[in-house]
C-alpha cells in the first residue's frame, strides 16, 4: 500500500518531467552564468558530489561551481558517501560542509537545489526569483519517479550508489545545457 500511495503522490512529477526538463534546459542555456551554487540540506552528501560532477561536466568553460547547505558547517561526509563518490571518480575526503549565506547566494549566477521545497526556501529567504533557482532532478535525462534527489544520509551504500548515479546523469545534462552556444 505505501508503494501505491508514493506512486500516486509522485505522479505529477512523472507527468510534468518532460516539460520541466525542456524548460530547465532552455532557461540555463540562455543564462550562461559565471558561477553555479549547488545546495542541499546539510552539504555533506548530495551537493558536494553534485558540485564535483558538475565541475567535471563544465571543464574548460570557466564556470565556477561551489556547494553549500542549510545546516551544520564544518562537518565531514559519511564514510559511505566518500567511498561511493570515489567509485564515481569524485574525492569527497577533504570536503567540509559550508553554511549557505547571503553572499554565496548573491554571488551565484545560478542556484541548483535537490527539491522544490529547497527552491522555495531559497527564493523566500534570499529574495531570488524562481528562474534563478533550478531543481537538479529536472535535468534527469531518464524518466523519473520524483524530481526530488533523495537524501542518502544514514542509508546503505546501495542508496548512495543510486543517488550518485542519478546526480551524475543530471549534472551531465545540466553541464550540457550550460555549454550550449
């Protein structure tokens, strides 16, 4: 029963994904930001990995990529995050969480978040327009269950693997859109 309820709850995400994907890709292609800020809740699992994957996708463009979170500065990623990220060619061992602040948000040409609630929180708290903040899951090249990028914190390594594989695909698609002439 919970699976059915979850599928029903996320049906609009599945239905709207092709439209949101086209709109998100068009939006970032026309913007050409000089910098991107990737945000998640704690900045220890998703956003540092996404920032590294996006940086790799943007090599040679001159677009700077950073990450931050809503809580807990100075924390290390969990061991599973570091291990799974390494299998994806990303070294998170030296990463320490960074707190989201107004200067970081104002300095970013584009803010990328992990879910729609984070998008609205950033728009409300920092006065950004919705077009200045995109949801990473909207760039997923595959059909989706939800646009939210699941938080793998305290989950088994298999969950980190699935989340990081999806983030990698979305970062590649976002990077491709940002490279468009």
